[in-house]
C-alpha cells in the first residue's frame, strides 16, 4: 500500500522536559543557506530526477505531470529508502 500525504512543516524553537524546564532553544529566524543562483540550479537538478532520473515512475505510476522536482535516497541496501517530491 502506498500512502501519499502532505505534512505541514513544523519549526521547533525549543525543547522542554516534563517539568517545563527548557533544555534547548533554537534561533527562529531563518538564514539563507544558498545563493539565489545555486538554489535555481539545485531545483533544476531535482527536476531532472523526475524527468530523466530515478523518479520517472512518479509520472507514469501516479499520473503527476506538473512541474515538480524530487530527491531519492537509499541507505543500508534500501533498508531505509525514501523519496521526497516538491512543487517549486
């Protein structure tokens, strides 16, 4: 069985123990990780995963034909394989 679902991103800003004591607190202001040019190049590479790479079955198997991008990964001989699809 394949389950497709959307998970709203969750930003963790702090971790508390059962008594409410703050164990860790994190900066909540996001910082740019890549330049704009590098970001566009990365998204183009991820589009190729769907158009010509390991994610091509997403179009034929699920009928997704929009402008999407994806990333696949496997570890431990595919014991922990995953795929993420995004619409830029």
